[in-house]
C-alpha cells in the first residue's frame, strides 16, 4: 500500500532533550512538509522540501531542524531550543494539488 | 498577512439534513481552494479542490462553492450521516504544481446526531 508513515505515534521527552520524528513515504512525491497542530489552531508549517537535498523554513521553524537526504524520508528534529514543543506533528507529501498526510506523532514534553 | 477564518464553534445537525460550513479569507486572492477532513488524532484527508473559475464543484454528497468577490467558500454535505462527524479544514492556495505551500484554516467541527 502506498502512503505516508510516521513514527512513533506517541513520544515523551524530558525538557532539554532533542528528539527526532520519522516520516517516510512511498508515493514517489518530490515535495514533503512538516506541520504542527495545537488545540484550537490550524496547521502551521514548520519546514518544507521541494526536492531531495533542499528544504526551506516555514512559518514556525525556530527550534526545529530537518534533513532530506532521500526522496522517501524527511525526518524532523525537535531541539531543546523549541520553547513549547508539546503538540501534534503531521508530515505530508504532495504531487499536483492535494497533500497526503501521515497519521501524526503526538509529542509530550514532561 | 493572509487570514483564513472558519467558524470555531461546532456545528450540530440532525442526520439527513444538509450541513453548510464556511471559509472566509482576507488579504489573499487564491486561485484554488481545497477542503480536507480530519478525524480526532489523525491526519487530514483531501476531499475536494475548486478553482477560481469554477463556481461550484460536486463529489457524491459534497458540494463546494467559491465566491472570489465575497472571498468565501461554502462546503455542503447533503443527507448528512453520523459518519460525517469530523473537523473540516479549508486551505486556499495559488499553486498548481507538485509543491503546495498551503495555509490552513482552524477548521470547523461537525457533529451529526442520529
């Protein structure tokens, strides 16, 4: 089955720790995205990548980093510099008009 | 800056009725507008896309309108069912390529009662 997978589904982190969220797609899409969703708020774009080895900051990139070494993979690292990292993180990819989303990772900072 | 507004209050309707959700945008002139469905704890799923030169688009029980003068899109679900209960997000854009930098609204939660 083609699609986007994210792991883990739930992630707990202690303050001061970096964590990496995984995003893999087998849809052969060039473009990939990371969003953050907080209760009562829309999806906010963290980073996006239009092609392998290239990525751009979105609207709320501070405290996050990404890499795009392979077409299929777009991992997101939440660093200790992110002041309020507890949120629901969504990865997506696109071809033509629509975006295809993964199931999400819920990150909680203890 | 671009602003997308969707009714933050939940919409409660009876099964069989038509649900109408609103998406208003300001400081923006999108050429396309997409609607997505999101269930709790899951990623959004694409439903429909409408272009600025299309006044109306239909897909099964779904209908979307796009009024560029009013800067508004309406999303209708006819003969609603409890399974339609979810949050619906609108996302205007100007791109028609594989890369889409979408701005999403906060979404409107729809609750359909049996």
